[in-house]
């Protein structure tokens, strides 16, 4: 893309092409001019095969910038059932693929032994692996009849916990009825990674295209640029109701949105 000035790298999460697979994520990211890919481990069997992902990286000539550890309910059996083993394997995958960030969710409340040492264990594993492990903000689960279910320990909100590095997901902030811009300002230098998306405050984690919700994604990006943020910005959005052409158009638009509001386009290109 002419007029581009390299600062923060803008990557595409392979989850953004679902129900297409990881291979499609690499193909689309390369086609549209993204700076790299974040691999969502567990989106399909291929994503858990690090050698296969490495071949995709090399074939499409696009770097893997981040690994999202398998920590969703639907990925509980990916890379075994021990959450520490999953996280260790995610850091190993990052080192093999040349990624410098691993994204991880806080433990579920029923993962008691994992949760007990999670804060300390994340710090120790990051030091041992040389990979930044950035804990992602989540949200309370809302029961159909009203009220919240606290599914995460120590908390779905990492703000007041002793993590060195954090991932901000704008859709999760919307679901939690938080303000992403406020979180950027509160987290300061602990903010290491961003999932660029959006939401309207629904109980459902929407992962809208940035600018389609209420999280002021444009202002968040401008704030990041003004603060000299150099972490990755990853488009993690829901396109599962689109066909391939519509998906590519949506993800191209989202990439332009990110570049524009990060200040990475010259005025004539913007």
C-alpha cells in the first residue's frame, strides 16, 4: 500500500476468516497486505500443527507475529488438558515461528490449581521462554435470567492484577461495559497487544468490525499512536456471515481503518 509508514504492525487473526480455515487466514492476510498473522490455536486442526503453520508462513511469505493460546471452552482438548502445558506449547510455537507475543485468557474458575499460581507462573514462563505473554481482558458471563456469572479467576478484568503485559480486546471491553480508551490510559506501559474489533455492549461477545460499535476504535488507535505504542494491532473480527468476496472486502476495509487511525498513511493515501 503506497504511503504506508511502518510503526506498529497490523496483523490478521486467523479467527477473523472463520468458518474458513487457518490456511485461508494466511492467504487473505498476504493478499490484502497485512503485516503478519496471529494464529488462533484450535480454530481448526491445522492451527495446532506448528510445522504446518510454518509451511504456510513460508509459502505466503508473511510473518507470524503472535500466537493465541488454546484457552476457549471449545479448545479445552487442544494440546492436551493441562493448561500449563498448553501455554508452554504456545511459547514453544512462538519461538519456532518467530512470533514475539503469546495471548492467553485468565483461567476459568474451575481450573483451581492453574488459577492459584497463574500470575506468578505467567511471569516465570515469559522469562524462561523470552516471549511476551499478554493476558487478555475478558468479561462477566451474563445469565439469561439476569445477573453475572464470574467465570474467571483471579478476575476477568486484569487491570488491578500484577501482570507485566496485557492484551486489550475492544469487543470484550464492550461486553464488560468498560471503555477501551480508559483502559489504554490506565494500563499505560503494560499494554503490549491489541485485538482491534468493536461491540455495542451486548451480552454476546460480538467482535464487530472496528468503527461499527461504541468503543471509539478510531480514538483508541489515535491514542495508541500518540503514546508511541509499538505493539501489534490485530484485527480479530467476526465475518462468519460473509462469503469470501465479502470477507475480503470487510478485512481490507478494517486494515485501512487501522492504518488511517494509527497515522500510518500519508495524507494523500488516507
